[in-house]
């Protein structure tokens, strides 16, 4: 069903049009396709949070949370604990981003939606609605600031993710349109995250802080906090960060939803390396490659991939997530590229290190986004070539419901056990029938 929202954009400021749309859009207004995509996004993010709950970054967050104490309002996923709402979303969203296995925008909105819905004992349909609309706002703010191609070095998980978190919290707290505008204004003045943190332990906190700051923004707005014109105009966040002073925040609202274009990840590393890894796995399988016969590897990728994923000699697992050479070598050596292949132990593996040094990454302007080509020079069979025209996870080649389920179970079963993990899948894919969304959070504790 298409939303019946019909206010003309020209009649009101963009921010007010957007806020009224958010407040007036009911669960039943959202099309089935967007709701199903939302379920995939939530399940994917829930899995990466469970899988990342014991990561080094998550442990740092937990140490600080334990020191501070606080009211027991929401669940820490995979840790069997409860803490304050803001600390819970800080931990859960940090954990969700720690393995770099989550999509590039969901975690703040998803983890806020889950925690606030748990705290307020809201039904699953409200959790799903707030996530889908939160993702919508985060996506629109990403475009306003300049998209992922923003040359100033902003990392959109933190910069735009805070708007998704603030939106999700605002909807679940039942804020009215002026309050939603205020919440987004408070979010804007907390918006931050630098691409310079790629490969360092600070990066997962872009997601965690975006989530906590988004909740804080909605809570302040509920209490009457006022803000300046943060979403449009010469002093807006988008203009200050190098984007446009006139963002199209309210264009074509309800006609389509950004969650339908969400790029879920098949591999736990920077998305721009996925095509290269997929090409390596394809070459290994198609040509029955063995490491012993490989002389050298030439990997052609889109130019941005080398810029953001060019760590040729990673020193640890965190850095390996941003090394095309490492991902390709791990795929050729192991026949897979999961979390174990991006660990400290994997980086220290002498066979992998030797193979990694045979990989040449070539930025190729002829390669489009999501495209990669691998040429493996062998000792006796000459050059062997494999190509990936569009990598798995893009909107035109998406992860399916079953793909996301398989990924979730691989991450969750070792921690929750098979029975609880499968139960979580069932709850997410049946969210519209769940009376208390807190049941999902507590199941995954």
C-alpha cells in the first residue's frame, strides 16, 4: 500500500514536510516490499551485533558501561546483561559494526529501534516501522551531505547514521513534527565520523555513538530542546560538510523506500573489496586453483576501492578488513572469506602473507561500481581470468531472505545455540505478529 501523504513540498519547508511524513506514516502505509527488506536489514544487523559482541571494540564499550552503572532499561545483545537505554544502544551498535559485516548505514537506526521498543514494550510492527523510516532519513541525509563519494572524508555510518537513530527513537517516543525537527537538529549538531578511522578500533564507535547520540537527541526534543535551522540553508549540516544547502529531503516521499536499495554484505570487510573477493572465489572454484601454482595475481577494481581498501600489509585483523590484497589472498587460500579470515591469527598466517604479497591491486577506470576482474598467472596453465560484473549485495544482485538467514545463523548459533538462533530468525521474519519487541532483544541476550 502506498502512503497517502500528500502535502506539497513547495508549501512547507523541507524539514517540516519530512517530519510530518514521518509522524503520519503508519505501519500499514509501508509497502510489503519495504517491510520485507526491513526485516532482512534488521536480521542482518542483529546477527552482526551478536557476532561482534565479544570484539575488542565491544569489550572496551562494556568496560566503560560496567564502570558507570545505570538503570536497567535495555538488553546488551549476546552478553546476558541489561543497562541504561543509551548505553545499550552504544554497545549494541558498536558491536554491530565491529566486524565490518553490517551494511553501511543500518546499525544506529536498527539498534535504537530494538532497544527503545524493548524499553517501552512496543509491538514488533512499531520496531519495523521505525527502522524502515529511520533508514530512509539516514539515506536522504547521506545524499544531502554528498553521498559516499563525499571527498572531504566523512564516514556516513556516523555522519548520517545519527539521523536514522534519532528518527527511530522519535517515532517510538511518539514525538510530534516540531519535536521530530528538533530531534534531527540535535542529531545534526552531533553528526561526526571520519574515513581516517578505517582500519582502527575507533571506527566501530562511529555506529555506537551515532546510536547513543540519536537517542539523546530524541530525548532532548521530548523535553523541549530547541535548535537552529540544521537541515537546510547556508548553516545546515549538509552544507557545512561539503554538500548542498538545499537538500531534497522531502522529494517523492512514500513513492519508494531506500531500504529497498540497502546493500547487505556477504563478506566482513569494506564493501569496496567485495567484488575482488567474489572474483577470487570464482577463479578458485572455476579453475580448481591451488596456491602452489599461483605466480602472481592482478586484481582490477574501481578506483575508489584501492583508495579506501589499499592496506597492502595489514598489521592486525582490524586493518585486514580494509585490504583488498588480504581479502583476495584469504579467499584463494581458504576458499572462503568469513570473520575467521579477517582475524589477527589470519593476518599472521605465513602462507596467507606470502600469497598476499603476490597480489597487485590495479585501480581501473573501466571498472564500474561493484565490478572486478582477476587475472591469476600460473606456473603451467598461463593466465586464468574470472570477472564479476556486479558484486553480491548490490540492489541488482541482492542477498535473499535465505542468504541473510544463513549469515545470521553462522554468526548467532555459536553464541545463542541453534534453537535460540532459529527462534530469533522466526521472530524477525514475523515481526508484524510480535506483541512485545522486547521478546526479541531478551532472546538474543
